[in-house]
């Protein structure tokens, strides 16, 4: 049977055989160039579509949480933080500064590591004491501490805040200027 097929195939005119081979080559070329690359592109698009659908489902699930957080932030903006009257009363003694800020840190849920005035930069005439405070704790506790610091009448300004990741909690280093009795009169 194979011999009869082969013998029938050889009986075809050469020109017809060339046409058959050209058509078969064209079909193979069409499939190889047109369909297979598009198939891989379609697979990538399907993967991207499923990833985007997953992200969309996550966003839909988290939207109520986002809406609640925005409502809380909106309510807090209405309350606002009153601007305190700046005064250096109570900071006439350098030794009372660290215990004061230790108390504020503990009330905010932070660990007080150190609080040191920069004695080399203290100028009697300026009424400002440079002070470095090092705290450790969670970010939201630090936020509470900053809110308390915002209404602190002894604070002139915060120069820098450095945040470093420690073991299990973050460390916060604040460089700030505190008012003494002399500085309050100038403000």
C-alpha cells in the first residue's frame, strides 16, 4: 500500500508537486509567523488580565477601610491643633528638661532612650537651648508624641527628625530648640 501511494505520488507532474510544496510551505510559514507568536502574546495578555482583576478585587475589598481612614482624617482636620503660646517658663533649670520629655514619651507609648542639651551651642542671650532627644517605639506612638510636642509651650522649633529601623521598633532622633525664659520674651 505504501508502494502504491509512493508510485501515485511520483506520477504527479513536477509542476503540481512544486505547487503543493509551495502551498504547504506557505501554510507552515503562516502558522509559524502569524499564529504562534500571537498565541504567546494572548497568553501574556490573559495573565495580565487575571493579575489586574485580582488587584481590582483587592481594591474593592480594601475600599471600605480606606473610606473609614479618610473619614477619621477628615474628622481630625476639623478639630485641629491649637497653637500654644510659646514660653520658656519652667525650663530655667537644664536638669528639668529630660524628665519632662521622658514623661511625654512614656505617656505617648514610646521608650525614652536619651535627652541631652547641646551645652556647647547654648547662648545665654538667644534664650534657646539646642536639645537632642532619642526615642524608640512604633510609628503611631511617635505620631502621638509629635502631636503632644506641637502644643508644647517650651518648643521653639524642631530642626531635624531622623528615623532609623531598629530591632523590632524604630528609633527617632529629634534635634530641637527649646525656649528659656529669655527666648520667650523675644518671640
